[in-house]
């Protein structure tokens, strides 16, 4: 039984590490991946590096039929955009101060981060 | 779509066929060669080109086509087509969800019925193993067909180190299926009492969740009804007059400066100024103002409103995304996606929710394995699965945005534009409301209310002379006199020797007669005795009317009273505000007597007269220092500092020509009922959000422990994963449906 308990506790530790403690590696740059694809409950790429202090153009392509995916919100920038299914949408962001800017769907289940630097 | 504006200054074209970076300079050069083009810059990333200058879009498109590419003008007008596409896509998704549900329930329901009717759900004999293996494979088919999106989504989010509802469903149903397959394939490794299969749970949960998603999709469609209605107001074509011809063109092609003809019964396609014709225009769809507004040469018309009676020609002043309608739609959309502070706690919880539920599921399984009765393993699997399935992050996540979406849309329908969620929430909590008198409580346009003849001249003759005298003046009171004369059908005579006496009045000569119009000070200066009529003047002042004395040849001929009339419904609207528990305060630059009279007529007991514009903000601060949460209502221009300082600034517009970006909340119509509506709708929305959040919290807080089995030691009750699946699917549907109740909200005008 102790082995089962140990496995259970290890599983909990894994959950904590995987979702909360893990630090992602370097984000993809906007030049490498110019389009953010919304599909299967995720933004791909979910971490994107952009230049600070210059206007940024992001291109979203929604492939996910779920209505959850239909709006992307940048709460820190007071910006949002409707994402029609299968049609690329270009979003102009103002020049960003260096730092991290989250973007997500209305319910925050789809999540991504812009790293301005 | 890219920010794109069609105007005489800048327009954006979408370019097709540009496959390489070298195309950029080719296209830019082709455009630069077009006469009237000042600058052309192509954005290769989104294949658009921004062109400055006076060249028409047709010329630009032709130039791009000559260069070997295709192009089309883009106007960021609200796109009905995009909405139709969305509806069609949602319909397709809805049908697919229903098919997936039908397949899953087609397998799950017979299995569940079998179990409920006493059929064996255990594996003891070789025959049962084979039969359950077939069922297991059929369930795998259900998972692959009906539940694929959950598993793919779960895998992708896991790889991204995030988790969502898909993760919980995939883990829950996957665990149940895997355990059941172990029972079927390797029964010898499990104690006999634990050889129970849960294929029906997997199939039923997938079916129910798909059903929930389908119903939620339907309900969500209704939450965007308001924006759909606003977009529907946009005309698709316009009839423009170019080179002496009338052309029916797409709305995107209308340029600033175009002359546009609108016939009775047609929608005004873009914003403009009437140059010909006369008509009544129904603006109720934008302002909430029920009465049609008369339009004649010089008047503004607004896109989306309905031309009722006559044919008019107007010059387009704002087109594309610059029209008031487009800006309203953009603002409503932005506000619908913003969150009031009340939703922040739910957001924080949502971010930690799914991993926490996974940990609870593991702990629950461990508890059953360590302390549970036999078959402990089966109990552990059931409880872990049920915990994973019953938890609903969606209900929490949807609680705030759905209500905001419906509430902000509902407000827009009533002509109330709310800038963002924070303004919505603060408006619901206001304790005091400051009203600027002129233009807010009153019309803001003085009118002649009384002409009291004191000599031999008749009223019309008095007005004819007074109008002649005031024809050269630009004072607001002069405008009132000229309008009054025009209404009486008398035309002003031409005067000579006009002289404006600052702060006192005006004088002039007409056919040898000396005309003098002004206040009591001017009369006293010129030795004209008005004392016999002092009681009349006092009476007028008490009714909030400003008396002016009119003398001819040194003798008092009349007292003309001018007043800024109180809006017909101000008193009723102010009563609504007071009934809502708000402390209503009026500020005015007018004198004490006028302020008292106006306040008395509209039922305001607290007012401050002779307040200079710059002191209005100080008054807001004073009330805030008293602990009040202060709303300030003004015209948005003169009251800007006070509006900015107030907890919520309300800009009250007359018609639609208002700076809709300038205040926290913009009231499209001039009536103060809009203000009472704004307060009512914000309170209703916040109440709705609270209900949703409460329901979502309680559901999860109560549901998860019950699923884990906390009731089992006391009552022997353990929730079935199938019931958990149903509850989860319908919890988010409940939240969306409750938000939709706000659609039925009707502000109570008295």
C-alpha cells in the first residue's frame, strides 16, 4: 500500500511541477512563427517574443470550432478581437513596454503570453 | 480585420496574389504613380496596403490590377457577412455536436439501461469477457468519434503545461475506460469484487458533455443579439451622386465628400450633413429616442437611422469605421469583452482550478484505497473519475463574461454606451449623482417663454422690432428671440446703429425709433422706469425665467422672458434616481433664484448655484471626501474635468453627435431616463454576475467533495460519474441561460 501512496504523492508532485512550477524555455519569435493558430483548446505558439517599443502586428487563425475560441482578449492592453473560423485576423498592437502580456479567450481556458523585449 | 478606413485621406486595400517580398515595392510603385496618391505602404504580413491621398479606390484597384495582382477596397464597416459566416459555422458545429452526442448516447444509454435493469456489469466468465471486450471496443469508437476533440485538446494543452475542461473530461473518461479494459483483459490481476466495468460511464459522459456544449452554443448565440441588431442597422449599399449620375454602390466604396441620396423608408448609409430636402428621421435604434427627428439642410444625419418621410441628399462626412454607428459597435464589442473587477477572483481561481481538481482526484483515490471498503480499487476509480468529471471550470469562467456581454448589449439597445466592465460595476454601486443643470436637466437651448406687453405695441410687433434689434447679435438669448419671431411668422426689420453693450444688452435705431433691449441695470442707466413691473420680473425669476426689458423711444414696451426649458421627463427620471437610493445634486453657473426654481421643479433638494466650470470638479471631490461614490453627468465637453474625476462620468448627448469615447458611460439621447436606465441596467447586470458566480462557486464547492465521496461514510451515497457528467454539462448551460435572462430586462420609465 505504501508504494501506491508514494505513487499517488509523486503524481501530485508531478501535477504541481507540470502546471505551476515549470518554466517554459525561450518563446518563439514573431519572425519564426508569424501566425498564431487557435486549435484544440490552445494557441500555437502560446509564448511569443516580440520587439518592445514598436507597433506589433499579430495574425491569428482560428481552426477551433468551439465558441470559446471566438474571442481573443489582451486584458493588459484593453484590446480584443473576434476570430472568425478559418479566416486569418490581423491585430495591431501598440508599442509595448518590455514585459509579459497575457492573452486569452473569454474564459481564460486558452492562454498565451507575449514577451516584449 | 485590419484597422482600415476609407476616407479621402487614407484607405486600405486588401491585395491578393502577392507571394514574395519583392511584390511589395512593385505594388507600392504602381500606387505611387496614381495621381493624387501621397503615400502607399504595403504590409506584407497581412497583405494589405495603406494609401494616403485623394485618389479614389477604383483608381487604386485598377493600378494594382495592372501590376498583376488583385485588390479590393476594405472598409472596416461592421460586417454583416462576418456575422452570417459565424452563424453558419456555429450551425455546422451545433449539428456536429448533436451527431456526436447521438452516437455516444446510442452506445451509452443501452449500456446504462442494462446496468439499471440488473444486467451484470462485472467480468466473471469467459463469455462476459468477450462480450465486454466488444463493448469496450465500441466505446473506444465512441471516444474516437464523439470525444476526439476532448482528447486532442487535452493532449495539446498538457503539452503546453496548461489544462482546461478537455483535460478533465479526457482524464475522467479515459480513466474509466482504461480501468474497464484492465478488468476485461487482465481480470486475474484484480480482486473479484473489483471486476466492474464502467464503459457506460465513458460513453454517457461524452454524450452528455457534447449535448451540453450544443445547448450552450445555442444559448451563447443569443448573448450577441444586441451587437447583431446594431450591425444589422448598417445599410449595404448607398446611392451616390457622382458626375451628375446616381450610382448604387457598396457602402465600402462611399467616400467622404460624396453626395448621397436617401429616399423615404431607406436607411441612412453613412454619416453626413443634409444639403437638400427635408425629412423626419427615426433615430430610435441608436438613441432610444422614440420621436422621429426633423432634418433639413445643415442638419447632421447618422448611419443606421431610418429616413421616414421625405427624400434627402446629404454630403458624406464620416464613412467606414468612422461613422457613429461603427464607433458604437466597436465600443460595445470592446466593452463586452472587458471584465469588471468582480470577475477577477473567478479568473484567478480558474487559472489554478483544473490542476487543483486533478490533485483532489488523486487524493480522493488514495483515501478510498487506504480507508475505503471493498472493492476499494473500484471505489477509488469511481470517485477519482467523478471528481474529474463534476468539476466545471467553464461555469466559473463563463459567469462574468456572459452577463457583461448581455448587459452591455442591453444597455446599448437603450442608447446607453458603457465603456468597460469597470464602469459597469462602479455605476451599479454609485451613491451620489451630480447633474449639471444646463443641457442635462434643461434643454440647453434658451427659448422665449413670455412676451408681456406693457405699452401700446402688440406682441407680434414687439417681436418684430426685438428680432430686428437682435439680428446682429450672436448672444444665445438673441438666438431665442430670433427663433421666437420666426415661429410667429414675423420677419425682422433692418436696423441701423447697432451697439452691443457687454453684460447689459443691445441698442439700435429703426425708422427713427430708438430700440433698447437688456437687463434692469441697462434700463436704470438710461433712466427708464421699470419699477411698476418689478413684481412681474420677480415672478418670472421664480419660475426660472430670465426677464429682459424692451424699451422703445425711452419707454418700457415689454418684458420678454427667456428660459432654458426643463426637459419634459427630467423630473420623472430624477425621481427614478432618488428611488434607487441615489443622492442627487445639481450644479449650475446660474444665479441662486434660477437654480432654486429649476431644482424645485424637478424635485432636487440639494443644489449649488453660481459654480464656475472649473469648480465642478472640486464639488465632485468634496462629495467623494464625504464617502460618496460619485457619478457626474454633463455634456462631456465643458464638464470634462469633473467627468474625469467622478467615479463614473456620464456624458449626456443630444442625438448621436456626442463624443462617445470621452466618458465612462455615454447616454445617446438627451433624456435623463437614459441615466436612470444606465444605473438600472448596471445593477441588474452585476446582480446577474453575482448569481452566476455564486452558483458556479457553490456548484463546484459542493459538487467536488460529494463526488469524492464525503457523504459515503454517513449516508452510504457515492455519486455516479454519469450523473456528474450531466451536472457538469448543464452547469455551464445554466450560467449562460441565467445571463440570457438579462435580455428580458426592461428599464422602468415612470
